C-alpha cells in the first residue's frame, strides 16, 4: 500500500529527529561517495529487486530532487505563500532513464548542487526560513520544514544504498 503524503512527511521527519538538518545535508555527498567507492558500473546499476531502484537510480533521483529542493526554497524565500508543484519521481526516473545514468557523475552533480543550495541557505536571514509555500499535496510547508524534509530524504536514501551495498557483499 502506498503512503499518503502525510505519512511520507512523517517518515522523512523521523529520520532527522534530534539532528541538525544542515549537517545531515552537508555530510550526505561524502557518505554516498564512501559507500560507492570501489563499486563497478554493473554493481551500481543492478537493481536489488525488480521493483526497487539501483544505486545509480537512487543517486540520480537525489540529484533531481536537489534541483527541486533548490527551486522550491528559492521560490519560498523570495515569494512567501507561493504555490509548490509536486512531481512524479517514477515518471522522472522513466523519462530521464535513471537506470542508464552514471552514478559517479550524478553524485558529482548532486554534490555541487548541494553545496550551492547550502550556501544559498546560509546567505539568507533566518527569519525568511519561516516563509512558506503551499504544496499541492502536502499543504503549507515552510522553508525550515523543507530543509528538514530533504535531510530526511537524504537519510532515507543513504540507508537504501547502505542496504544494497551490504546485501551485495553477502552474495559474494
């Protein structure tokens, strides 16, 4: 059974309870790089199950999600109350052929985008973090909330990559 938008939000938020979301976001690219170090292209593109994404697909998704996050935050920080468009991650994965993407190139793009987005967040006054947007599925979301959500999104996907790597080592 698929999660509701509210269940998804709650799950992402639990991943960052008691953690600094900016620190989580700052550390994610390094964690992913360490996890995929030494893995060949075949291992990176192998799906753990027919309905589960490969490491390459996960990292490419995270790269696209970083573009989404940066856009949403810029919209909200500069235009309080703006509308936030959702996106269909599975449609993007199919349309943009995530399974054929180079995981290391995607990770480098993710790292650069993340650095840029964190610098942008650092540059704006803290009160602007209370600006909000109206997400078409989840309702009112402040910039601070989105920062925490995307940190939870990071943790979620790092855990998935860790599991794929660990399971792959067991099979050897």
